[in-house]
C-alpha cells in the first residue's frame, strides 16, 4: 500500500476517534517507571504504568501481542478480549497503528518462553501517528532520509539513538573532567564584529538595530583570551562554531569545539591534558583503551608519540622553515609537485601540510614543530623563531586537536596580524584592535587547546562521517543533488 493511502486511512481513524469522544492527542500521562527500570528489576505480578510507541502488533483471535518501546527499551504487551479488556476496548486497541504513542497499565508476567510481558488492563491513546514508519519499522537505511528526517531515523534505528546518547555522555564527561580540575565554564559571543581566532571563511549576517554587519564565530579564541587577561586562570567553552567552507565526511559548516585555556602553562601542559581527556573518556565511559575505527585498531594508552612537522617537511621536500617563497616553490617543483609561483609562503606551507597529513597514522600522534608562518597566535621557540610552540593531534588520520603556547606579546601579536592581513587578507576586514589592546594590559603565559568534539565522537563511536554524530547536519534542499565527498 502506498504511503499516501496509509496516511489517508489513518486520518480517517483520527476522525473516528474524535467522533467517539476519544482525544487522539492526550494530555499529561504519569508513568510509574521506564521500561528499562522495569526490566532491570523485573518481578512478576507487579502493577505498573508505562508509556511509549507501538512498534509491532500480532493478533491471534481473542489475543493481541504488541511491542511497546520507550526511550531506552522495549517490552511485550499482552491484550486479551473479555479477560483484561472489554470487547470494545480490545477492538479499539486492535485499531491502533504501528507508530501510535500510548500509555498502558497492567500486571507483569513471563510467557512460557520466559519473555517479560505486561498484561494490559487499561490503555490511553496519547498521540496518533499519521505517517507509516519506513520499511515496516525494521530499520531506515536510506542515508539521505536518515540525515534529513533524523526523527524517523531515531525511531527506526535504536542503535542511532544510542550513538547520540553516548555522544551526550562524552560531552558531559569532558565537562565534568574539567570542572573537577578547577576549570570554569564560560560563554562567549557567537556573533562577532570582526571574525578571528582561526583560519576560515565566516558566515555573514546583519544587525538591524545597530545597522552593522556581524559574523558567526569561526572560533571563540580571542574572547577566551580576553578573559585570561581579565584574571580568570583556567577556563573552557564547549562551543558551536561556523565556517562557510566545504562539506565532507569530516566537515560540517556548524560544528562543536572544546576550547580551554590555562594561565601559567604552555603547549606541553596541553599535551598532557589532551592525553588525559581522551584516555579517561575511553576508560571511564567505554571501559577500554583500545577501539576499532573503520576496521583499524586505535590504542589510546598514553603517552603518545611525537612527530616533527618541520623534520617531515625537510625529509620529504628539502624545505627549511626559513626558506623564502621562491625557494620553497623551486624545491616543491623539483619533487614533482605543481605549485603556482604566485602563492604566498603560508599558502605553500599549508599545501605541504595537507600532503604530509594525508599519511598521518591511525594511532594517536602529536605533530609538533610547525612553521611559525602557520601560527600567528602562537609563541615561537626561543631557539628558532621560524618554529612555533604548537602541536596538532592526529587520530585515525584526522586532526582532532590543536594547541599553542599562546602569544602574549602585544607588539609582536599586532605585527603578525598586520603581516597576515597584508599577505592573505585572512577573511578579515581589519585587525581586532580590541584584542591587541587587551594583551597590552598583560596576559600571563598561557596554554590553549582546542578539541573537535564531533571528530572525537566519530572515533570513539566508530562512525565514518561527521553527519553520523551530528543530529541535524546541514544538507542541500531536497530538490538539489547532495554532493558525495569522502574527505
């Protein structure tokens, strides 16, 4: 039967319920427990009141079996004409459809096969479902429908609901982990007058009352550092950030980041806390340190190895961090890499970074010693001004964390921002002078860390795409073809 015909029939049932004086969208319903709580301490002959969605019905003459599912579990219902329900009630129960939400009251027992069951003595229709569940409620498979209609995905695929429940546990654990270590959770603006704090193209909006352009934040970094200037010493924000760029299995225009800052620390301290966050999540939530991700084993047992980005660039391309642009171009061309002469030094190094990290190992590894040209907000090493105090954490070939010893010299910071703006524009209209002024009041030596929560969840939950760990990923309108990108 076509879906439209099913909807038509269900609307007719809806009208019949109303004509019979039955409210098909009932009021508040008080449960005595959840299905999971009942099953956890199941005893026969308990009288309980439950609520959930009907997910299956099997009629056998005067008897009807049904499956009731709530947020976490499923229970078999047993309905019998003239014994537990009157003939009219029994017929009404039989007229319910898969997907209807009901409240039930009854007594528990076990069938001859030992299955926990509720003998229904009363029921209430709480919400009439007008649309049929996909594929006879045996699981929604179409990936585009799953992303577009996540609510149907969650109904049809209990394992998907479990993924998002675990994601929530991961985020809550990280928050608790930091709170216990003296970090203070803060909130900073999502609309910025000047986009900054990271490389990225911003989304632009407009404020009518102030008659000015605003930008959705690409990172909260500069506001968080202002708070360090203001006297907070350990702060963090689990934030939503936005970048008006490509979409892929690893990128969604709207994403979740953890950013934390600790005064009187450096990037070495950030390495330690990164290892602690990942390994503690692994042990305390999942009870293990070894995980399978897309057919490969990942071991989160610390400490994790370090790999020098500068050394890798030199070994592969012969490029030194102090090389001028034309020298970098010549060396890349010698290695058979087609590079345009008009690219800037930072653009060339970004190309090199993309090439090198394509071969990032599956196991956790810290890439250190990045060229300072890539790190305008990070301190440089005292012994080599062309190398920054920075690391990026790669797991399963993906960048999942980034950290600096934060630059706190306002004069050098302004010079770098001016150079960046002069060289590339950096997607900014101007330098954030207020941030520079904040540094002029004095910011203590500080370590800063950013962790991509979405990618972190992808790895722990063994999901191939960021869309599988974001409840409502951004998609093209249904009238347009969605691109199939794998990276």
